[in-house]
């Protein structure tokens, strides 16, 4: 039984979606799909593009997963799910005198202005998933470190195009060890740990074994024998996880990430493993259960489920996170419906549900923030018939 789930967020983010319309005075936009050129043009010397703010919410790939999962969970589900976010301490000055603030059963902890902003956004975005904040003293924002960020996606009205500005999270070697040490305490007694996206980057000291490429495998090594890992990341970040004695239970990749990992599939070449690999793109999802792909024919033996048709795509940003969240929700909630002999049927059931969630995400102006559980369930019931 899955009773405790921890979702780890290493890239605390405030996300904003802006939409720029065409306007005769304030400027207008154009998009050339053949060369991928987005133009924001002046029509007057003092013109300023005036975007509409479509949504503001807590971001980061792990937070995206948590937010979608929060919207999809059944009201009577009693699984304890926490979103753990690692934040910097307050900078020198008045903010160091702040005390934790109680807010409807949650605690907003003293941090930097951006760290407090992220906490407020997470609390306002989540209800069933419980946000939990961990202040790591070594995540101080100085000496070139950036431990929180603000991401802006600019979409063009009436055009299927967008620009995404997403600063890089930068740690130090000391902060990476400090976060890993805190993770070791957090994951004890947990049934499922969820990781999504790339880890922060840092300058690796000579001779150090902990690097951005080995960070996730180090977390995997911390997990209890009964604790499973669900991970969505590029191959170089999970390479050592794949070849570990106990690899992740669920591995999510998009098609580009899968193709980039050809050397890994040559190394693993059809080896058995106690987990499932899911590779998705706009056309569908390939599933390998209990065995890695064969190097000479990667798609041989994989199950394939075609994608859900969508009439209009607004944005594909967050579609993979929505799919990950949809799978986890249905995996948790369908546990009583399937026995061990029907694990393949359960996987197909959960992936189909996740594809519906992803389709709803891309066909919504607010992307993952606009997902509605009633709509997802309605569309899923149509398919199951």
C-alpha cells in the first residue's frame, strides 16, 4: 500500500504566463513557424508591449507534478503526499528577525523575499498535497548562487508559439551535500519518492563524487528497500540509477531524451529490471516493463499506446509533468482494482489516464494550472467505454 509520498522540489520557482496580443498602438507580434522566429514589433517610437497576465503560480517541474496531482486526487484518498521544497535562509538584514508564520495549518518560514513568495504561492495552489518547506543554511544566495527563480512564459495571442525565460538554479558543492543530508532524513519511512526535472548545477570540486550527474543516484541510494522512486529526467541524470542494484520503479522520458540516451541502452541492452520505462511524445507512449530496450532495435518488444487527439494546442509547456502526475494519481488510486497478475493492464490503464491529463493540459490556455479533474474524468470515461 502506498501511504506516504514525498515529491522533492530542488528548483523553487514563481511561474507567470503572459499573453501578448496584437495592438495597433502598443505594438504587435508575429510568428514565422518555418524558421521558428517570434517577433515583437514596435508600431510607434514610444510603444510598449502590454501583456495580459494569464496566470501566476508556484512552478518547478516537481511542483507542477504536485499541483496537477493535487487537482486530480479523489476527495476520499488518504495517502499522505508532501511537496518538499528546499529554500535559502534570509539574507543579512531585517528578514532574519522574522518568525515562522502559521497559515491554516501550514508554516511559512523565514527566507529570502523570493523564497517567501514561492511559499505563499505553493500554499495557495495546494490543498490535498501538503507543502513542506526546508530551509538549508548553505543555500545562501551569494557568491554567484541562485537558489530560487522567477520564470516567465510569453505566449502570442492567436498563434501557437511561446517563449519561456527560465533562469538556471546554481548551488555550491557544500549546498549540494547539505541538501542531500536533509533528504536522507526526509525519505525515511516513505513508500514513494518523486523527482522531476534536471537537478541544479554547481562547480564540482576536483575529486568529488557528488556531481549534478550523480545527484539523483545518490538520492536513490538513500531510499529504504521498500521505498520506490518515480523519476522524470534526462538520461545523464539517471544513468547510475538505471544500472543500480535497485533502479527506479518508474522512469519517464520524452522521445528526445530517450534518443539522446543511446549509449545507455547499448550498455543495458535488454537487461531485466524491476521497473517500468515510459517514453512519450505528441503521438503516443512506449512502455517497457521489466526490461530495458534492446540496443539493436530500441522499440522491439515495447507496448505502444497512441496519444489522445487534441483539437487545438495552446502550449506544450508542462505536458510531461501533467502526464507524470496523472500516472501517479491513477497508480495510487487503482491499487485495489488490480492484482499482481494484471500489472500490465494496470500500467496501461494508468498511462491512458495520464495521456488524457496531458491532453487536457495542452488544450488549456493556462496549461497545467487550468486542469480540471471533472473534465479529465469525463474524457477518461469516454475512452474506457
